[in-house]
C-alpha cells in the first residue's frame, strides 16, 4: 500500500460491515494521510450488522445501528486501538435501522423496515439510554415490490443544525422534522414530495447551505432541491442522471457526497458498479454528469469523502473491500489508488 501508517487518533477511520454475511463488525483502521492507505487495527463483532456508524464530535465514542428486524443501536469506546462496547445495545423500537445521526444531544436512527425515525437519549458518559421518541412515517409509492409502505433510509441534521431530515424510499419523499433538545421529541414540520417511483435513498447538502441533492435508488437519478433553512422547507427543482444515457441492467444508486469546496459531487451506483462524477460549475442547482468510473469492486453500498477532501472511499459490499481513490482537483475524476479486504463492507467513517 505504500507509506508509513500512523496509529494516532487523528488518522483513524472505522469500517462497518454485515456480520451475518461474514463481516467483522466494526473495524478500526489507521489511515496513511500521505497515500490514503488503510491498515486494520482491530475489530469488534459485539453488535450484529453494524451497517452504519457515526462518531461523536470529540472522537471518543462511535455509534452504530444494528440492522436487524428487532433493531438496535450501540455505543463503542474508540479511545483505544480496538473498539470496545459501551454498555449494552439498546432497542430503537423500530425494525431494520439503516442509518443514524447525532443531533440536539440525541442519537437519531432511520428504521427502514418499520418506516420510522427514533430519537435516543445519550447519557453524559456517551452511553445510550432508551428511545424517547419514535416518529412513524405514513404513505406508499407506485413500485409494488419496494414501496408498499414507508421505508426511512437516512436521517441527518441540516447545516443550520435546526432541522432533522429523513429520506424515505417507500413514500418518495423527504421529511423535515424538529427535534427538541431537552425532551428528544420528534415533530414533523414539512414534507417534500419527489417524483413517484424515484425511491429516494440518501441526501447530501451543498456546503453553501442553499441546496440539497437527493440520490434516488429506484431510478438512476439525482433530485436537485432548494433548501430554505429559515423556513425548514425543501423544494425539488429537477432530476439529473447519474449514469450515461443508454446504460442498462441493474442500477441501484446508493450514496451521494459533495466536495468541501462545492465544485463537484459524486454518487455510487450498485449493479453498474461505478462512481459518477458530477460538476457544479454551472451552478449548485445545475449538476452536470461528467463521467463514471469503476468502483474498484462490486456493489458499492457507501461512498465517503475523507476529511482532506482529496480522496473517496468506496465500501464495496459484495466484493468485500474498501477501495480508495485520489481525486483530480481540476476535473473531479477519481483514480483508484488502493484497496483493503473488508468482507461485507457497508460504510467508512473518519474521526
């Protein structure tokens, strides 16, 4: 892989994976800041299917969902070389949690199977307390196989920190919610309706704070939205393809990330097994597909930009690896730089 890999906390990342498919659970890796190479430090399989992770702001605690039908969330102490479970996993009172975020002093999970969002209290020592609020989604979509019911797939705080947005694949919509800092009560504020059958999966905000990009799983497109933080309102403006015209076969986009300087965004496409490069040189509301490149493996479930903004990391679930890419600063096009074997990889997060 090249270079000397340090093991200090500032140069670490964590890989989540599906333990029921042979994954190691939560794996700590050292990051060579010169080359981007990853070196495993140790793993914990204490939680079943920790498919998505989120670090605390101080980098001492890592939170994980347990993506199972009985849905859990857990906290890990990451001050040592190997993640150590903090307390016991707690139920989220929802099924199949796929994503989580920290906001207003709480941990919030998106529960795909039950179509709901849960807020859990965080104790002063970083451990998780019981759920304090569950907000059920309602509705359906036209796809009889995937949209018979709500399927909350992602939750995240908006750039202002005032709102929680939840992306629902089953209802073709994005909900904007208020989360009370003290009580953890979740309240629906507004709902943005997207094209029927598009199947929104994940959303990313532009660093300017005025636009958001919703990646659709059931159509290989990106929905561009205007974001009004003062009003808590998301307005869809239009769609852009994330694969070239004429691309066919199984294509299920999974993740979208935006460059720190707002000049490019990238999307991962499962099935097509590619990373799409979109330029924002014509405006934040006018993404333009530049090209697609191979993801370095099969079925890229997640795509992560490193803290420097110079590299992308693709978690290729079915080929069992995390592949990293150097980004050309002029064109935004990523070039494969290396990979690490990581069975059933589902995400990478940096601390």
